[in-house]
C-alpha cells in the first residue's frame, strides 16, 4: 500500500474525478469516506487537515493537497512520467488550464448545480441553471466536434476534470440528442480500461 490517502464523499463529483484519475495512474490509496449528512467534513479532526472543510483532500506521504483541480495537477506532475495528462508545452498547458477553470466556473454553476437541484435537494433557480447547462453543452459539443478529446487526440486531466458533472447532469435529465459529440466523448472516456463510474445520481 502506498502512502496516499483520499478523503472524499460518495456522491461528490469532484471526489469521483480523483478516484478515476488514481485508477488510470494505477495508484493504490487508502479511501477515507466522510459522512456528509453528519457534517464529518466540518469536524475538528477534518478541519485540521483542510480548514475550508471541503473534499476531496489527498495526502501523499505527508503532503496535503486540497481542491480537485490542484490534486489532478499534482498527480499528473508527480506520477505521469510520459507527460500525457498534463502536457509540458505552453500552449497545451494553457488549454488544460482553461478547462480546469471552466470546471470551477461554468461547470460548477451549470451542470453541477443543475444536478444538485434535481437530485440532491440543493436550492437554486432550476430554469436558469438549465439554461447555463445547455449553453455550456453547446460550447463543449462544438469543441469536441473538432477533436476526440478536449485539447486534442489524447485525453488529459482536462477531460477528467470536465467529464463527471456533465455526465451527472445527463442523468438528472439533460437530453444529449442535440449534443452528439459530447455523447461520443462520454463513450470514449467510459471505454478506458481504468474508468470508474460516476455516482449513481
């Protein structure tokens, strides 16, 4: 067993991203599932690890990494010896960073919140969130009409970062009939040997 621990929630899309990438990299880790319903992530013990009280958190032999995007970058930098998942050239890195930013912006306020309102009981304006999701899907579909993955013909951490919440939004009711390139992208990701399914809802 390695010295990696992952603190996460079962239904957290951000946690799923890290479990998925750890599987792709073939890294063993100790899973620490927190009880969100009982606010275990706000306990004194967890706040000592991450004062923001958020998951996921990765601990790698004593190094504490918070935030799903930061964890993806860290794992790619440290464990991907071929530099596929976080390319080293400036243009590709800028493209990856663009999509990581979108995962914390457009995806958070669109697909993530849409799924949260529909399936998890979060408060919010469902119609507005639906419109934001459809607008983002239109952008994503156009991007994927040009290439197999978000920045080219091989997947990167951009694809890992953006897959989960759009897929969960589809499970929550977004129709993919107008977005065939997204549907094909989902299928390519899900056909990967080390793919881990997203949460059920």
